[in-house]
C-alpha cells in the first residue's frame, strides 16, 4: 500500500479530544463520563479556593443525562482576547491549553493546570450552554460538540446582580453511549469536596430535591466520618496546618489492621497517591521511630518495622501549591518531588511535639505498635509458606549474573532489574545485601508484544528474569516467587525509558499477575544533580531541572546509572527511606485503554503507533499502567 503525503492527518481545534477521548478523561466508561462533571465543578472550586465564591450548585436533570454547575464567583471573562481577537469565553471553551491558571495572576493555586478542562467537556458534549454574569450583564453562549452556535447573547441585568458562571452540558451519546449520571456517586464526591473547602456550600439538586453539604471542621470532620465504624486508638486526632504553602493534615490510628492515607492537591483527589502521601509516611515514620527509641515500653529484642508503625493509620492530607505536576490529565497522582520534603518538614516536628505533649495518647499508640510488631513476628514464625527458604529448598538454576540477597522472608526482599553491567556493578555495591538482589540486563530486551510465546520463552534475558524470580512463563501462581518487589532500574533517558517499557510489556503480556498483585515497580533515578551552596538537589528530568535550578547553580548530568558512585545510587534511588518508586497497576475501568495502548505502542503495526503520536500534538505519551 502506498504511503503518501496525503495520508498525513492533522487534527485541529478539539478534534483530537473527540478522536481519542481516553487521553483526556481516562476512558469512555462511567469514570470518563463523570470526569466531565468533575472538570466543571473543579473550575468552580478554584474560584472558592481563590476566595471569590462560597456557593456551588450542581443540578442533574430528571433523566440524569444533563448537568448544570453554577457558582457565585467572578464569572469567566467575556471580553476580546488580545491575541486571538475573539471572546475569552470562546477561547476557554474551544481551545486546548487555554485558561487563567498557567500563572498566579488570577489563581494562586488551582486544580486546573493544562487549560483543557472546559474545552474537553465542550468537545465531548452534544450541547453546552454557558451563562456568565459580571459587570452588570449576562452573556449566554451555546456550543454543539465544541463548535460555537450563532452569536453570543448579551443582556443587561444591573450591577447589583450577583456575579457567577453557570455551565449546562449534555455528554455526547456518540462518545459515551447510553451512560447516565450516578446521583449517589456525585453526592459522595460533593460531600468530600465540602470537607476540603470548609465554609463553602456545595448543593446537589435532582428531581426537585436538594442536598446541601458544608463543613465547619474540614478534614477533622472528614476523618471522624471515615472512622465512625472503627475503634480509635487515641482519644482525639493529630492535626497540622501550614499557611504558606497551605497544608492541612488530620490523622489518627485505629485498632484495624488496614491503613489508609488519602491525599488531595488543590482540592483534587489523587487516588494513586504521590509525593504528598510519601511525605506523610516519611514524617510519621521518622517521628514515631524517634519516639520509640526513647520509649521504655519497647522490648529490647522486638524488631519494629514501618508496617507496624503504619498499621491502622487513617490520614488525610490536603496541599495547595502553585504548580502541581500531575500524572496525566485525570490528575490521579502528584509527581512534584519537592512536595515530599515540604510535607515531611511540616508534619514531623509537629507530630514529635504532639507525642511529647500528649503522653497518655503516645503510650496508647506505642502499645498498639508493639502489638502489631509482635503479631507480625508471630505470623512470620508460624507460616513457613511466606519464608524464602521453603521456596528455595528445591535446587534452582539461577542466572550467573544474579547477586542474590540473604533474607529468608519473601515480602521484605527486592529484585532490581538493572540496565547494563556497569550500572549493575554500582547497584551491587550500593545495595542492602540482606534484602536487595541485583540482576544486570544486557541492553534492550526482546519486545514481547511482537514475538511469539516460543521466542519469548527461548530468549536468554527474559528466561533469566523468570529463573531469578522462581516463576515460569505465563503462570498466575506466585506462591513460589522469590521476591516481594520486582523493581525496574534503568537510566533516566530515552533508552532507559525504552528498556523499562519493554520490560513492562513483557510482564503485562506473560506475567500479568505480578502487576495485578502490585509487585512491579519503576525506580526513579535522577538525571541531574544541582549543587547550590553545598546543598544537593536531585532532578529527574530536563523539566524538573529547569524548574528547580537557579542562576549560579552547578549542574551535573549523569550519563547513566553506572556513572553514579554506589553511595549516591543508594541515597537517591535504592534507599527505601528516600527513594521514589512508581507502582505499576491497571486502574479499574481502564483495562481496555491499557490493552489498546500496549497494542498500539508496542505492536508490529507502525501506522497505529504513528497515528497515536500524531493525534496528540505537544503532549507527552505515557503508558499509565
């Protein structure tokens, strides 16, 4: 088949959104359908965070196929945009990457970053109507599938009329089929947002019934609701607050063995966690470990681990920062590296003081941690099934390059799959020999998506990985696996990312249970070292370097992991206390999206891959699994 210039497609305006909605709202199922509503609600929430709105109404139509969101904020500007020479309202609703949240001129902090939310909602709705009231007038604008309809209407209402914005939209059945809004789901989300924005009234109207949500206690009220069916260990929760940047934390412990740390960034829930969650964990672990060291209640020979300290914890953290970096348009994970230290620096000293000032509560908490440690030790001693010795009791043929660890407890061990012998040598010197095993890989592994099972099974590198893990190709039975975590450690450059993608593809196609069980991780080594007056700052990539560096800084770029001294590799990438790991998972409802992405990005058909890349201009393509 001929391949000519005419085959090159250029999608303009909002066409890319309708062509690939999953790239913008995460899919065309219920999550993507409701994501349209969250985008509009969050725009109103941003007005409230900025101090310009205190009332937001969500109205769901009788048939649950239309929604209206109305706030009493300043109203979206309607004047002519100085550069594009058309109404700013049209710019917001018809242009990707357009909005008032790229700088801090209109919003100090916001959940909207990419300037695509309103435009995406408009593009994926069969009809949209926007009413803006400001400066004594009301403007009304209609759209159909992202295209303006007729002229914008303007009427005089008087200066005393309250300002605000109302957005009516109907999700397009061509995109979402016969899906409908779930009123109960919406009510739960609005209630949560009321806790995060205390003093702001959020209302839900449906079939002439209205529910109002407003909290005066904020996160403390939220935490009380989350643990109402559980038994708290301490009489009242620990709370911390910081004003600049704004940070709110509420946490407690219960007698349950489960634990939960929920995070929010500028009012947006981050269900996949991120650096703010890492900061809470680091603060809690350091504060409690320091307290346990001086406590006379801890038995001398009892080993207390992080799991024992965190068992039963229920925590909420809300941060408000000017330039959050989210993983994807759906904002499920926060990636800002500096936020972890910011959160830890606020919480740790406050928690340490709280433990000293509340000795009775501290004793109850220490007793709870000791019980958890004893129970976990008893479980390890009683269950030989989780012991590594039982797994390795049979004679195994292990890869010659494998530097194994010595621990007999599977769940505390880690296998690092390291790019190249040089980096593997550094990792072997840097590692904790008790719990960390190293398997160097030779260059780029076989692309499992483009090869048969027989060829994959014969490939020496991939066969070595299976042998090291103690599993057979294609198995879903991981009872004999030799390591608790499988960590992909490659250079922070294009080749390294390619190798990591090839390994992810192999696991996804031939050992999917590893991902489903949450055992596969990506290490995040820095690409740059920034030195400033004796202080070291680590940057993961070019974008982070540009954001973190200042004039006069000495910047060093690492050519690869093998160039890093072992001590530095340990401190930045392998030390469980400081490192950043990304856990691979397939989020519920995104199975088809992940499947399609793997097929298009890694399959034999280059046209599908080319089309995917060309249809998402100026956007970084990432496989989110």
